[in-house]
C-alpha cells in the first residue's frame, strides 16, 4: 500500500523569493499529519502545490501513488479540501454546493444524494439545505465546506486552519468528525497555527520554517527530544528559605520562579526530583507540590522557529 | 481500475466535468448584471443608435443585428466567470478538483456559446416576426450562429486569463477588444465600403466571417465566401481556445 502523500524535493519560487525549499516528508495512510509553521514559512504554498492550485518549480510529490505532475487529475481525485477561507458559492444553496463538488468528482447520483443528506445531518445543517450559502455565518460555512470535501469520500482530507476563528461548538464538532473519520481510515493533512489542536489531534507533525522542514516526528517525541527544555516544578510551604540553594543541586541548569514555586530546568528530571526531596528533608522544608514537565508543542515550535 | 482503462476513464470524466461547469455557470452567471448589461443591453442600444434616422430597410439590418447580438452575448460570459471566481476564491476549488483546466475552460466556452446562441435566436425570432426578412439557407444560418458563438465564447475565455483584482477590469479589457472589432466587421457598413486600413483589419475578426455567413443565410451579398468563412471560424475557435488554455495555465503556474 503506497504512502498517502510522498513529497520529494518540493520547491517553489516566486520571482527571486524561495517560498518552499526542497521539502521532503511522507504521510502514511491513516495518519493525522500536522503541518506547522509561522506565517510566511511556506505552509500554504506547500498545500497549494499538493492540491494542484499551483505548480512546483522543482521536485515532486505523489498523492495516493499518483504523481501530482504526471497524473494531476488522478492525484486530485483522492483529495477533499477544506481551506481556511470557506470559499463556498454564496449564490448556490447548501445542497447545490455539496452536489456541485460531488459532481466534479464524478460521484454517482444515488451515492452523492445519500452522502449529502447524511453529512448535512451530521453537521447540523439539514434543515437549512435549501438556503443560500450567503446567509450562513463563518462557522456554518466551514461546516458546509467540510460537507463539500467529504461528500466525495476522499482518501486524504486537507484541512487548512479549519477551526481558525470558530466558536467552541463548531471547533469541537469539526474535531469530532475528523477523529471519527480518521478511525475509519481517512488520512488527514492538517495545517494549523493552533498548537493545542496539533498536540491533541495529530499523530505526527512537521514543522516548516523559512521554506524548509526543520522537524518531523510525533508531538510526544518532539517534546521528549528537547531535553534541555524539560523541567521540574516544585512548590515549598516556605519558598523564601529554599531560594539561594536550588541552583546548586546536581543536574540543574537553571532555576526560575513561577506560580509561587520554582522551575528547575534539567535534562534528568527524575534524578533532580530525588535531589529536591533530599534537599527539602535536609532543610526541614515541606514540599507542597512536585511534578516533572516536558515542554509543550508550542515551546517546541518556538524553539525550532525562533518565534 | 487498470492502467489501460485510465486514459478513457479520465477522458470521460473530463467531458462530464465540463458539463458540470456549464450547469454551474448557467446557474450562477447568466443573470449577473455585467452579463446582462454588456451582453444584452449593449447590442440593443447599438442597434437603435445605428437604425434611428437612417434610410436603411429593417430587412437589410437583420443579419447584422443577429450577428451583433451573438457577438456581445457569446463573449460576455467568459470575461466574467474566471475573474469573479478568482475574487471569491472558488476558482481554487475548481482547479483543485479532478477536472482539468482544459475541461474547466471548455465548460466556460460552452456556457458562453449556449448563452450567445440562445439569445441570438431570440433576436432572430423577433426580427422574423417584426420584419419581412426571410431565411434562404437555415443550415448556413445554424452553422453561422453555432460557429460564431463558439469562436466568440473562446475569445471571451481568452480575455478572462489575465489576473485582475476586480471583474470590472476584465470587462473593461473585453470591451476594448470587442468594440473596435465590431466596427470593422461589416455590421454597420459593408466591408467593401470601408477604408483600406479597416479592410485589412476585417479578416482578423471572427465577427467578419460570422456576419458573412449570416448574410449569406438571408440571401444577401457577403464579403467573404462561405467556403472561407466556415473553416476560418473553426480556425479562430481552435487558436483562441489554445491561446486561452496557454494563458490560463501561465497565470495559474505563477500562482495568480
């Protein structure tokens, strides 16, 4: 079974500007793959190349085993796309929007009608199917976009900032539907700025910065790999007494005050926890709170992108 | 799906995709104000401006009027669709679907052709009802309307290729091309009576050959013979379609 997406040396220039610089990555079938990066890093340009909106300047990619340059129509036949701006046809009804995308993908009539009804029901828009898309709010338009993307029964779903600016209900609904479909085998390529979303939804992430991939791994591995950013959080009943001596503990590289206690940065949080317990015992201090922390994905992101 | 079945299946899918585009365009754009203004009102006012106060029989004007209606209507849809969709960003949805750019453009051309041919038939029926004009060759008239509509619609799609921040900029560009050609194509003044420079330009306008075909269909003398007009309209359609595809691909490749 081929990888869902394979990208080799994908490059795109706009005049003298190198927007995407020889990017390589692989998305396995059935993954939720997060694509993270600051503004202008090359995320959208990469997605636009993969989805056939613009051509690469160099390199190539395969979608479902089909080369995006040699077999563009076949590679796009596997895709469902939900862009950040819900670019629905405002003068068509919800139903016409969904049927239009299904027809462009050649979905047979009985199947597109059945799926269209089911999807509208699933996103809570069934009663508004005859309304023009113009009357929908941003959140509801995004739900409609999800219907137009899923009615084609895609193998791979591209989500570009799908929950940006949405209310909690719409965000949760979209996350729930995406997770459910992923459990059924759908591959998801998620572009997002929302680190919480990436951390909790994605099975693997790639971080792109200045057009180049700087890290690709599971969120857990990326967090663990940043040993220098791991820390121990400790709160004493009488913190002022402990203040001058904590930095002298073995394995501690830095101490900062936080939340009424201290953060002890270390590459060996388990050992330092033992040292802290001994220290407290020796000083006659009572430990009110003690735990080890790994950096969040947001901290990993900041570390890699410098932003 | 076998490897050998793919090309045929892809080809059928593209034809189907073009038909979906035609339906979408009819639903969304046939009644848009710019199409109605530049496609329907323009030829009506041009006709009135030319006819009023001039000693020309209505029957003599019918072929030119039908050709002019065809010219404006068939070339009105193309310049609207792509700029409108680029601004609404729905264009990206189309080009990221499995339907190829060629099929999308073919759908746009057919949309313009149907719109133009349909409205020019209305103009034709009005003319036949209100004047004593009669058709000498229905086949020639049908060929003139269909081939003319096809080439004019292709011109409209070509004019839609440059990226523009607003559809009105493209409508402006299309009128800069359509209006001068209107005056050198033998609608208002027969080509043999025009100045030499205009007689040089007339052959590079598809409207000239359409006017000639429609005049012949009404039994009137035509500047270009039928044996030349028919292949010239086919050639214009092919060249304009090829150019439209090349320029749309160029701008798409540049990400515009």
